[in-house]
C-alpha cells in the first residue's frame, strides 16, 4: 500500500489543503485574489512559524474523527516538531513528532517506542522541485479556468488596522459545473480503502503500528453513488503585516455507499499561524531510547 506518512503532525499537508482551497476562493475576485496572493508570497518568505491546526470529520452529524495539534515549522531548514491529539472511532491517541533533515521521528504517548523513517533524499528533492515550480503553475491554470462568476460570491473586508478577511460560501447550485463533474471521481478515490496485506519484515501487519496514517481517509465512508458537493465555506485572515494568520475550510459532500446508505460528510480544517521568524522546532535525542526503523522496500513501501 502506498504510504504517505500522514498524521495531524503533517502540518504542511493540512496547511497546504487550506491554502489551496482558500486560494481558489480568493482568485475569484481581483481584489481578493491580489490580497491573498500577496499574503501567500509574503508568508512563504518566513524562515519559521508556529502553527495550531485542527481537523474534524462528520458523517450524518456524527463525529467520525478529529484531531488538534501544535507545531513548530522551520521552512528554511526543513525541520519541524509538534504534538497532536487524534480521536478515531472512540479511540484517542496523543502523538509527538520530530522532522529533521534526513529523518522523521514519531512517538505515541502510549508507548516508549520511537518510530523512525529515513528520508529518501532523491525523492525528497524531486518532490520539492515539483512543489516549488510545477504544482503552483498547474493550480493557477486550473483556477483561471474555473473562476467564472465566483467573483460575485467573494467577500473581502479590510479592517482599520490593515488586516483583511477573505471569505466565500458556495452551495451546490453555485459551484462550477466542471467541479461537480470531477468531484465524484476525486471523492471516490479519496475515500477508497486499500488492503494489500502489507507486512513488515518481522511479519507484523503495518496497521498494527500504534498510530494511524491517513486517519481521516480511513474514517470516512466510502462513497460510490450520487456524489455531489453540497456546500463549501472558506475563510482566510491576512494580518496587518501581510502574513496569513488564519485559514479554515468546511466542505460538505453527499452520496451513497455500495449498500445504498445515504451519507452527508462534512470535513472541517483550520490552521492558525503565529510567531513568524521567532520559532525554533524542538529536536529529540534517541540515545538510550527504544527505536524501530521503518524501511522502504524496492517498491517504496514502508516496512518495520
């Protein structure tokens, strides 16, 4: 199974999702887009930042999974640290992680074991190149094509102190046709569960690790029929220093599973950024600790 090494500690992942979706709304209005684009570029110049992030997944009003965490991220040194509380199916976990130049360390509060994943340097450099060049250009091209009349729904409020609030709310009828046409394909893929029986070198199932990767995806119902986006709500705050300080997004999707059961799934994401250029990620000393290394086989799978 293709592993992404995702938990709430992957703050860049959550922040990127919120940033991209917020960027989608901001692009709809020239003033909103320019304000957001300027703040995004300015925020990307910071060397380090503190992030408080939250995520929650609901199905028909019932909470399936939730997470919250606090992280310190250094963009220039590509290091990070933080902790997260994750609740899935009534089971709670407290996690901590440390991202260093060549490895990621993950530990559950319920265990004394430190799991270590060594970074693939060649792959890491390739992904960085894509993230820095090709992906932003592709996203901007798609956004340009989808803008349409979304400019009529964007609200940009400039405060007396120079900060700005950018927001948009779209219901199903207001969402561009092409987005709703592509949504079922994307959502089916996003909620698809893969079971390939992957085991570690000592025969232990990978899912026996004391944490869950892709916990939101694993908790979501698998929608296969009548899928459509019901509502999108996005907000972004740009502070007086022209940094993104808050972003949140709510997405509601309806559909049916293979059994014909109707679901209304809501995903909430938010991130608060602070202490720009005043944050130093923590490190961990593994001397004397119980360490288990997650290795990659020739197919790029993670094994213990």
